[in-house]
C-alpha cells in the first residue's frame, strides 16, 4: 500500500484550514497529520489531500456539488471521509475559505459525537 507523505507546505496548508479552537488537537499519523476533537478525527491529511468527516447530509451536498476525491490509499479509502477538491490546495485561488468552511462543518459534526474512550 502506497503511503504518500505530506510535504511541509501540505502540512502548513492543512493547519491553515483548521478551526482556530483550543479543542483542536493535531497529531502526526504515518508521515501525515490528523486533526481531532474529543479524541475523534474530524480532518486528516494524506499526502496533499485533506479529508474531512461530515454528517451524511453535508457529505452528500459536498460530493454532489464539488470535485471531491477519495481519502486515503487508493486500494482502501477511509470510509466516512471525503477528500476535498485538490484544486482548493492551490495558492491564491480563493478556495482556501471554502476548505475552511467545510472543515469547520466537519469539526462541528465530530464535536457533537460522543468522546472517544481512552484505551486502557
């Protein structure tokens, strides 16, 4: 399974679209990053692709109106996560605000879920 690693620029872009809230915890994951709230991941970085976890209704809207991509390895994408359009990663195209808005929706949705139980 191919595991692309995020570049420093990818990581910087990922952090720039995350909500600026104290509850957001960013952790390294297999050379990439994950953003968590209450122990649950709401956004992740896989290479240059940002994936977010949305409610079913929001996911349907995003996937039906934008050029989303699978999130995770091609052989086994992560269920429940939608990859944001890759064009939103480009500098100066004004789509960073769109990525922020969708990432905020992902944060709000996942923050409403029960906290993940700590492993013993």
